[in-house]
């Protein structure tokens, strides 16, 4: 029986749980993994091979491959986000999908920086932490050859590390929403160009002050991310009102909100580097890295590169990403333009059909 009284009761229960017990509705981070290395707040995950024969994929299913690709895959996460984005729903989980496609899978979790990490800079991640973390992966996997999969700043870390280190054993780079030319980045890029002109005129240098003044807390990062696309941020709450009698939709809303409302702080030193090297000096567009004292090394990057750019992404536009491919020496390089915004091209509802298979196929061909 589905009488108006029953529907009202169900809606009230779902509303109560969404408001006061949202944690019980969240469906993310259900794929088993082991932490195989810790360095302070940083953790390296290894995802165990799947035991089931099929996994859910949207409304369909995917057979789990029993063959393992020879080249392990490392997910290099960005800053500011929590790791649930990689394992958002059991039926829309990037890590489960990649495991089912036969990849040996690792993930770098940068943790939650507190005030004690405010001195951390972009170089802390690129030249300080990544070399040791990748050595740990190699020791665990028993091979030196690796592929890196980076989204957003994780993509920047992936290609910057590879260019800086000249690591010959990084075979493939799958870069999702990879920033490069910050001044050729749509409406936001125009703001960066204006900031650069003003800063030069006034002689402003972010590094002249203490990094603790530049810290960007998690709540601020969540707010700024939502302001980039305010309509898209408000729409789920409007839809929730009409979907309250559907427990699955309420759970989906709680899961997405748990990700967007729980963003992580940027260390102050990182924000200083972003402002100086990326927004003002736009060093990546000139083939340089946002690391003081490094030579112009992007033109020496020779790994295979797949760059995925969202045609509706206001955070990292297609042109911002395309600039990277003009800088590097890779003979095997491709720009894949797909519909969607910055988060959608990694883990949106259409990503399992429009993005994941293309990336997995590209990597599989080069992981023998």
C-alpha cells in the first residue's frame, strides 16, 4: 500500500535522517584497501583485487577481469578534496571500475593539513613526497614501471613530478582536468591576468609574508568550489524536496553532500605558490614548474600522455589543458574532450560511460 499517509511518513523519516543522521545514508568509501605506508598525515593505499565476478556499474554490471595488467596504476589525488570522490557510490566507483578492468591499484591520500603543515609548498608534494611514495609502490608491486592517474592538482603533481625527476619508469600519464595555462582559462583566466598586472605594478610578492596568513580552510574551499557553479550547487537541494520519498535518492544526496561539504584545507605555503607561480607568473605555460630553482623541464617530458578536458569545466578549461600538450616532448599524446564540469569528468553520473572506458582502454593498451 502506497497511500498519501504512507508516503508522507516515508518522506518525514527520510527528511529526519538527512538532517540529523546523514552519516547513516552516506554510501562512499566501501571498497576494501590497505594502508601500506604512512608519512605523517600522508597515506598510501593499496586496493585489494576484487573477489566478485561482476560489479554494479550504474544500472548495468561489468565482468571482473582475472588478468592483471603488468603496469601498476597510481591514483594521484589533488589537494582540498577528501578521498571519497574516488569511491563515491558502490555502483559508481572509479576504484572498483579500475580494479574490475584488471589494474593493480594504488592511491596517494595527502591527508588533512593542519596549521603544522602551513609551511608546505607545491614542492613539498612534487619533489619531496612523491619520489618516496612511488618507491613504496614499486617495492610493493615488484616492478619499477608505473602509470599515474591524476585529477586536477593531482594531474599537475603527476606531470610536474615526471618532468622534474625525468623518471624513465613513468610510462603513462592519464591526466583528468589538468591545469597548465592559467591565463588561458576562460573567465577565471581573465581574472588571473588582471591580478598579474596589478601585482607587477605594485610589486606584490605573496612569499614576502608568513604562510600562516595564506592558509585556506576546508570550509572556505567548499564555499569557493560551489560559487564557481552556484546553480549546479543549489539544484540538488531543490531536487531533494521532490525526492524525499525515494530513499536511494536521499542517500545519493547525502553522499554527494558529504564530499562537497567536507573539503580539506590548503596549506598556507601552497596558496602562496598558487598565487605567485600559477596565477601571477603563469610558469607552467612557459614550460617551467611551480618549484623555485628548477629549470624549464616540461619540454623534456616524454611519457605517454592522455589529457581529458571537460567542455563545461569552468575551473580548468579545454584551452588551459591543451597548452600542456604544446609544451611536452611526448610522441604518444592525446587530448580527449568530454562533456561535463571539473568534478563530473572524474566521478559524475556520466563518467562511467563517457570517460572511464576511454581512459582504461588507453592505459590498458600501454600497460602490457
